[in-house]
C-alpha cells in the first residue's frame, strides 16, 4: 500500500527522536523492529506537508515511534497468533514496569515467529525479536532513556517464475528456488538478517514552555541472501527457458518435456543430487594460482556452489530538536541532525556442494572477451584465486554516506486562521570504495572514488482556515531539492565507480489542498 502513491523514500520514521531511514535509498527498514508490536504502539503520524514537532518531514509524511520504557503502559502481556502467510505461529511476551517511585522504568519484549513451511512450497520462517528499554528520571527536568532491539531472522524465499511453468506445475504459487535433497526440501535462496539498534535519548524540560529532545543511535549488522552460482556447467535453475516445452523446436520432443514436467515434481525443482554428482566428478587443474607462475592446484573444482550475497551495515545518527512556545499563539521548533552510514557489499562461498574449492573468476567476462586474458578475473590483484567456504569472492565494495541538516519551523495560531512556515538546509556527501580490481574495469573499480557533494534546501508552508470548530480547509505547499541516493547515482557499483552523467540534486514541488470534518462518535 502506497499512501498517495508515493514511494517509500518520501516518508520518514523516527524512533525516540532518532531518524531511521537508510541513506542509500531513503527507505525505512521496518524489519529491524518487526514483531515488536507491543512496544511500538505509541506513535504520532503526520500525513503530507503538515507541520510536526519532531522533524522537518517529507512529501508523504512523518511517523514518530516512542518506545521509551516510561512511556510504555504498565503491563505483562502474553499473546499467540496463527497465520497462513510467511509464518504459521507467533508468540509474544512483554513486561513493562512503568515509572517507579525512584524514577526508574523498565520494559522488555520478546517475540518468536516460525513456520516449518510457509504458504508456498519450500519456504520456511524462523524469526526472533527482542527489545529492552530502561529510563531514569533524574529530576523534573531530565529524563534519560536507552533502548536496544534486534530481530534475527532467517527464511526460505519464494521466487517468481514464468507463466508457462506455473501452468505446468498447476500452481500459481510455484516456487523454483527449492528441490529435494535426501528426501527433504532444500531452498537455495535463504535470507538472513540481524541488524540490532541501540538508541540513547535525553529529554530536557528547560522550562514550562521549552523542551529539548536529543538522541544518538547506532545500527550494526548484516543481511544476506543465498543463491546458486556455477562455472562451465549447465544452468541449474529448473525454470530456465531452454528447459521449457515452448523452447523445443521438435514438437514431439516438446510434448515429451511437457509430460515429464507435469508428472515429475523433481523435474520442476532444483536437482541437488545432480549438482553434487557433477562436483564429485569435476577434477581440474588451476594454473598460476594468485598470479604466481607454476603455482598449480589440483582437486575437485566445484562447478556449482551456493553463494551468500552480504550487506554489512554500520549506521550512526544524532538528532536534537528544540520546541518552545514563544507566546500562546506562536510555537517555534528547530532541529539539527547528523547521519553517517557505511555499507559493505560482498559475496562469500556458502556451500561448495561436495567440491573442494572454487575459483574467483568471471565466466561471462571470459566468454564475452576471449581476446582479453584479464577479462575473466574478478580481482586482478589476486588472479586465479582459490576460494573455499567462508571466503569472499566476486564483487567486494563499500560506500560511505554522510548527511548533516538543520531546520526551523514557526507555527502561528489565531482564532480563524493557522499559518506555518518551515525551512531545511542539508549537506550530503558519498563515495564508493572498491576492494577488488575488476579485470573488465581495471581503471575505475579499485580504491576510493571521487566524492560526490550536494548542498540542498527546502521551504514549506501552509494555511488552515477554520470555518468552525469541526470544519477546516487547508492548503500547504513545498519546494525542495534532494541529493540523489547512492543506489541511483552509480550505474553499476558492483564492478565500477562510474556515476550518471550530469549527476545533480532532484527538485520536488508539492502542493496539497484539503477539507477536514470532525464529528462526534
């Protein structure tokens, strides 16, 4: 569901005063607190361009989640749910003490979600969620809060396929990612995620009219997805187009293929036994390992492996927001934010599937550029590198993004008219760092790229006319520039540091007009 049809990068989410969106694409990583329903119920949401007291906001709106222990309802809660979606069972336990006479408050929550098989064949789910929060009210003016939460999750994924294969399987939920191994379903695409978050918050009530909310947060962890990789071997995907009846030129053979696929489930799924047998028989000699002449290695060189595509993230946030009531009719808000994010992208060998080693080469580079001896090397600094389970191979790069911003807002309320105006100014910089030297792009794949810098600003304002106590008409408008996201700036960051031509900030103009009617229940 998309509010107003906007993409997720047009919405901002704060937890205890700390912005949570990813700097690489602007999306909010809701999975980092998935399953913690009991402690994320306290929220304030602003739709569209309306003014807020905790952030400048985005085109789509802003949501503030308050998970501080002293703001949790005093309770002990145990609940169970059953589902037929990604998981089948969920059990949740939450205990919150409320603020005691000594100024302490504690809150704990834990959730388990699981399914031996989800709705689609070959899928499964194993997820845990934990939350711990502690508050200390120092005095009437100061409240210190700390929360930590994380959601270690593993699930077997479902893949899309062509309509021809769905018809042959007689299943609209056909999943090509799994196959039988020793009589059990094994999924080749396993997603794992664990990126715990810690947030320290200081709430300072400077006076009856002025308050300052300051937070600092850190996120560290990784998410990954496995998949099949192969070298000098037939495509192992069961729904590869060359294996389908529609590809066969001989109609008799095509009908034979059709009948086999319809009658034998093993023909429609990954043949794990065949992959192992191929690797058992694949003895090979790899010459000049690591670029050393005469350094030859002989053994079972895997033709098929399971690879793990990993994103390791480290993120820091600092945010401070001041709210003051200048007069009975005038409210002033100001904020300052600093965000830093580093993502490390790489692949690891997850399973050699019966082989002894794999070689870190690019078979498509070898195939497409046979006259270039370097084209097949993923890393010219270590050519013909032997890799085993747990070793990095293929692409290996990182990016670093930093963003700082300040914003101001004034809200003026009168008997018939409310007016607000706000402005934001920010500075964003990012660069890519390649950890391997690609044979296809030796001049722009290794080392630190040029740093991209962007200054941006925005202004928004609005007017609300109060027809009476229950009927309102409002009109809001905004004009802002926004730095391009890293994911959109680089053309192919896995292999090189080339950015789009004429890379510049995007400009966004937005207006909204509405009528609000409030009636009694």
